[in-house]
C-alpha cells in the first residue's frame, strides 16, 4: 500500500529476473503486475529500477503505456530516453514557475553532460 514503511526491500537481482522474461516493448509488464509478482510496492519497484539504470547501466525501458521491459532495440531505448527527457523538462518547467527563476537558469544549475 502507499506510504508503507519497512517491509522487505525488493532485491535488484529479483527485479532483473522478472524483467528478463519481458524482452521488448510488446512484452512490457505494468508496474502493478510487476510489483505484485515481486511482493513489493510500486514505489519500491520504481526505486529498484532507477537504481538498476543509474548504478548498473541496465537497459530497462518502458513508459506508463508499455510497462517495463528490457530494451531489445536501440529504437526502444531511444523511445524511453525521450520519455524521461520530456518528463524531466516538464518537472523543470514547474520548478521554474514556482521559483520565478528562468528555466535556463535552473537547468544550468544541474550541469548535465551534453
């Protein structure tokens, strides 16, 4: 359930085992189904997937529409990169509006590699 503290932290290796059965966009698994299979919350699943991408460079792809899957093609990876980029720009735009600082100033503070 939402906001649960404690509980068994989902194991990254277990997430990879499940996702290894979901190769390519056509075989995506939704967050609800995936977290149910793993016995964890959707939030724990999202955190584990973020860690696998950021810390281990795993090519885990997906959008809310497709669900999660292991990218089988460069196109699938690019589609996921584009989704994350659009989402990040939207979040930066909200930060800009809330802070009254121009978006370029906020984005510049991130010092993203180009």
